């Protein structure tokens, strides 16, 4: 009976270890949470979140923004990762995708491509 209990514990440890390994590998392949923000818009609340289409074509887009009543015509847009979001602003994040992946805690630093 002691042998049966020992085998049961061993298989529980193996199955538990496989679950931890699977979670680690899955998190390395997943993208961190990201928002498209205007890098020139930082205020007390954070960076102003803009439409994702501004970040897809590159880091600078011409969607037209209004600042101080004058229309400049450009938005310096970039992906901002792992940020706190509130009322259309993102703060406490990073522009580096690989740094955002590292924050997940599973040591995936080699898998990032860099976000900005």
C-alpha cells in the first residue's frame, strides 16, 4: 500500500510540473497587452490613447491631432505595452515589447522583437 501511495505522489508531482512548464511556454509566445498612444501627448494621466491604425503603418502617422487649438496634422504613435488604462489614457507601461514580456516573470527576454 505504501508503494501505491508513493506512485500516486510521483505522478502528481510530474503532472503538476508539466502544467507549470506548459504555462511558462505559453506565456513566452503570447503578446503582452498593448495600446496605441501618441508619444507627444503625455500629461498627468499618461499618454493619450489613439486608434490602432496609427500604429500599424509605422511609428508616425498623419491622422491630424489638435493641440492648443492648432491642427498639426501628425501623431507620433507607438505601441505602449502593459500599461494601466483609465479614461482614454495609458500610464506606467513601456514602449519596449521585450521588456513587457520580461515583466510576465517567466524569463522570455529572448523572444521579444522590440516595440519602440
